[in-house]
């Protein structure tokens, strides 16, 4: 039987030892409370010490044990480390089953969730302060081009209804793209280097209940994802901030699955030089063929191009490029690797 015709394998389960390790990881009062909290939000050690009124060393020990058991996952964001309940694999399935079996009206758990909401509200207010401080700048740029609603409608039409298996938003900013398209994806992940933006995006996603949509600290030139992981990637108003947009597009192409879609939304060429100083724009827009060559150089085929032109002088045209990764790209790369090995 050929590799392409292999029978699908049954999902891997837990051995008895692994299952016992997971159950022991949750089998303590504080750890069970932590698991219930992390099933609904991403929290750091400081958050958990405030919510549970326990010392940082004690909370850290519990988190270490739970992470080793596979109950929770951790990720670093600058000097902070955030935790959330595992959302994949057999350990994640068992963790969800444990949380779902808990009585939501339990007084201790209810108090924990109330304190968690207070902590998250305080964090959201800090993020909101940052957003408000920069709102005037962003509003002034938005006033220069067609309404966001028109841009988002065009993106919706170009991407299609889905459903998507794994959507990635590179340069997620406030998380708006995850908010828009996350509901039609089984999993959605946004990356950004700005910690304040990430805090704001995380707050928005938690409030909208999109628990499967998450944000992470990450560099667009070196996305922390394996090859061919995502079936949809979006670069929305990001490339004009970069010194080398071609590297970011090539990195997106690397992460894209064969048959996947890369949607780029950015400005057409313009002469508004003040945006370099006022808003740190490195590029004053991109021509249709310019980004087309970048996409093709990254192994993608330009499938769609669309322009949204506003009325009035000094206004910015917004362009949309949809790149597709040929299904044969992965096979050809594997063949090349086999030739290199044989040589």
C-alpha cells in the first residue's frame, strides 16, 4: 500500500500510568481550583496568587507539577509566563472532562471566578489605557482610507466562509482579525511583538468568549510554528511597518499548508511622507506587481487581487492580495530532500 493510501490511525490515548499522572496532577484542592480557572482564561503566577491568596512559591510548585502532567500549557511573553488548560491531545481531553464535571455553583469555585474577573478587569483597564493613548493616531490613519467595514467585508469575501482548521494572524495588534474570523476556525492564533497590544487583544478575546482564539508574543520574521501548520494566514496592515516585508511573506509561506491561503491587506503606493515620522511606517504602500512578485518568490500563486479606493485627494487605497500555496509544493520539497540525501 502506498503512503498516500494508508488507513487513518485511531487517535492515540493515554496509558494507565499517564492517566494516573494527569489525575494526580488535578487531585489536590488548589490544583483543581487552578485547573478550573485556567480552563476559562490565560493567567500568570501573579494573577493566581491574587485570586487564590496563596504564596508565589506555592502556586509555582503547583503549576510545575500540573505542566509536567500535561494538564496545562505555558508560554512566555516577555518577562511574564502565562498558563492555560491544555486544549489538545489526550491530556487536554481529560483535563476538559475534569473541569466539565465540576459543579459551577460550588461556592469556592464561584468565588475564585469572581476574583479572576476582578483581576482580568484591572488588567483590561491597563490595556485600555494604552489603546486610548494611541487611539487618536490610529483614528487619523483610518480616516485616510475607506471605512474599516468595507475592508473587512472585502476580506470576508476573499477568504470565504470556511470552516478553517487553523487560522494564524501575524501582527495581530488588537486582535480584530481573530475576533472577525476566529468563529469560523477550529483554532486561531495571533502573534505580535507589542506586549500592550497583546494584553488588549487577550482581554477582547476573553470577553467575546473565543477561548479557542489565543495570542502569543512572536516575531514575524521567525514565527514559532512548524512548517505547513496553518491553512489560513492573514497579514493585515502589517507589512508597511517592516524593513524587509519579503522575509515576513516567506515565513508565512513556510507555515502555510499546501492548498492554504495567505491574505495580505495593505496600502497601495502613496506619497504621505508624514506617516514615516508620525506612525513609524517604513514603506509607503505596495504596488500590485511588487507584492505579486514577493508572493511568487515565496512559492505562492496570486489568486486574487482587489483594490478599495476612497474618494477625495490625499486618501489611501487599500489593496488585498490572496496567495495560494500549491498542493504540489510540499511534495516537490520532499522529493528535493530525498535527492539531497541520496546524493
